[in-house]
């Protein structure tokens, strides 16, 4: 995934390892995560969001592509498979960075 900045690589590694404290620290203090129609703002809320996802579902993530789409914007395509409704999905995580950290991620 060399096309993406180190903070995005760290985000995915922390997610795979279920290290939600490290994952939250990848974000700015006022960072935003938007997923499944909900918005989570700040480190504590982002950590709770990821912990809740991990408690509900078990899944694997495979990165299938990454594009640099703007000065501070990166889209990362992933394929997930697990015990959630439907069992498989292809998603894009749209990252906006600020000062070397994730300012926003929108998952669609």
C-alpha cells in the first residue's frame, strides 16, 4: 500500500490488530469517522465506534486499491468478508488528512 501515507497504513494495521487506541490516535483531536449513516467525532467516539463494530462482527479486510485523489485526499478500496449481513462487501474509505493525521474518513 505504498501509495498511501504512513498514517493510513497505521490505521489499517491497528484495525486488523484490534488496537483501537492506536487507531483513534491516527486521527486529529477533532477527527471525524462517518460509517453506516453515523458520524463519530473525536478520539473517544472513534474508539467506541471501532470497538462496537468489532463486538458485533468478525471479518477480514483486504485492500484492493488506493488512489491519491487530491492534495490531502486518498481513497482506499477494500473487500471485507465476515459474519455481517450479506457476508461480503466492497467499500471505499475516503480519507482526508491534516498535519499528518486523519481529519476525516468516510466509508461507503
